[in-house]
């Protein structure tokens, strides 16, 4: 399927590993130019060596000035921004037990950069009549019980997706979000490795996913992001697309006793 992305410029945050790296590869495969932004210089530079049409910019997006610089560097390199993918963020497990200052720090880490990068990129996106794809999380809808900061940030991202779809719609900019649930990233694997029996912990989570009883692959999230950014989704805006094997919305009876649809 032709996605009409050849020659387009895509700015991706949190791009060095996991879903971000898979998204870099997916856009590059479609012929797009990619500006990949991440604080992890080692992983980002390694990715750049393996992907054509990609430039890596090291940046700590906790700093609003770094967010502005990421946009400026992208435009300086490519003279445009057609697509923005707000992917940076991590589940930092800041729970209700944490002091308010830690909650605010979590919000800053997981939300402020989404606003700041979009704020600085908006005129370029409007000029291109482009697209924004935000990466949210099922935690915004299901809760998790021990991650108040992350849940609040991702809930805000869902709300901003619809707010910005209205705000930028008159300029022809579409805004959507992809909502993963249990995705097979290196970050998640680190959590599994911290458990007494990593293999059993991984299997227990996989069994909760109705479709196939497995974790979602980063490449599957990336494909959804590419679709929403492409001309094939030309009349799609303000939507939250769940790519999760049915985890978020389907009855847990579907996975009772370890059964799943395979």
C-alpha cells in the first residue's frame, strides 16, 4: 500500500530504542527523511548507522529549550517538518505515595515535552498541512495502581490529541494518538528481568492479551503510527487508535485459564 510519505520529513522523539526506533525504521522504509531525537546518544548514533535518511539529534527533552532546539535543528537540516511523532516518555512508577514534588517531576518528564515540541513545530506542520501522532498508553484508561504521574501525563496526552485536532484542523493538520498496552520493548524486558522469575512474569503478562496471548511488537505500533501520519488516513483526526491485541477493551474472560485467540 502506497503511504505517500516519500520525501516527507518526520520528527520523532524518544527515537533511539523500542517503539521509537521501530518507528524510525518504518518511516525510512516508506522513503521519508527522519529526524530522531533522544537523550540516549549511544543508541541513537548506532541506529543512525543502520538507517538511511535518518539524522540523530541528542537532546534531553525535560528542558523546554532543548525541545525548541530539536525543532530548529530538524528544520535547519531538512527545511520542513511534515510529521511529528511525540513518543518520548517512560513509566516511572511515581505512585500516590510519592510527595507532590515527585508527581510534578513525573508530569514534566512525560508531558511537558509533548506540548513544547508541538508548540515549536506547529507553524511548520501547518505549512505542510501535516500530521501529529502522539504515543499514549493504556494506563491512561485502565489505570495501573502505582503510577499516578505517568497515568496523569498519558491521560493529558489523550485529551490534547483531541484538543489539538480541533485547534489545528483549520490549518489542515491532523492529530491522532496510538495507544499501546503490553508492548515488547527493552524497557519492559528490564522490568521482567527484575522479577524473581523473569520468564514466568513475561508469560503471565502475555496471557492477559486476548489476541494471540503475546506482547505487541514495537513494529506493530510503528505501522499504526505510519498509517495515521500517511495520506491513507487523510480524513482521520482526533482518534485514539488502540494497538494492543484487545487488551484494553475486551473482557478478561477471554483470557481466563490461559486461553487466548491465536
